C-alpha cells in the first residue's frame, strides 16, 4: 500500500470525495433508509441485533474472556467503550474485537446459509460500538446493520461463486462492517 496509500492521502479532499461519491457501493450505502425497508427486513434487523447481543452476553461468561480482555488492555489500554457483559472498557477497536469475540464464542450466533457464515457477530458489535460513541439514533443503527449484512453477504456469495474458500466469516464480513460503520459516519 505504501506509495499508493500515501498518494491518496496527499489528494485534495475534493478529489477523494469525488472518487468515493462515484462508487456504486458507497452510493447504495448512502441511500439505504429504514423508511424504505420491508417489514420483513425490519423484523430481521431487530432480531439480528438482539441475537448478537444475547450471544455476546452468553459468551462474556466464558473462561477465556478475562484473559483475552487483559491482553487487549495490555495492547491498547483502557478506553470508554464497554465490553458487553463485563465491567471492562476498551478503546473502540478493542471493544469491537471483544464484543465480536464473545458474540461468536459459542457459535450460536445467527447464520446465513448462502454466505455460509455468521455476519451478526462481526457487523453488530462494530455498529453498536461506533454508534454509541457517535450518539446515533436507533434508526441509524438499524440502517447501518442492514447495509453491513447486505454488503457482507454479497461479498461472501461473490467469493463462493469465484471458487473461493467455503469458510471464514471474518474475510467476507470485514467489507460489511466497514460499510456499516461508513453508514454511521455519513
């Protein structure tokens, strides 16, 4: 990434904004609106959020969580973002990691058959942690979760259709989490 990343950072903000605005994915993410969703999508979104939180709370009681949390504290120190189900707080990235870790720990979190993985454990912790820092509304949270799931599942299907690996939720959920957080920052 070295020179190309540096070159992009040297661009005037208007050039970077123009490049981003031309992206069909970015345009799609910007246009997702809760009011335009079907009732089925709204119901699914609410269930996905509740499911991820419930799984994370169950996972937070696992014997490995204190040690992993301590490692995160040693790496990055205390922060103000809650690790769900504990009395610990970490910086944003540590809290997202720990909440995703605990949500996926028992492998009981939601699944998507066509994607062959678990998007909620990645998408929901990223959205809720960042949204809490930004003070986002519930509607904005729901829109971000919708964007995250849609982008992640589309990426998983694309990878599968191209002959890619059959497993690895984090690989195809990362673009979804990034899109979801981008929606929050819109």
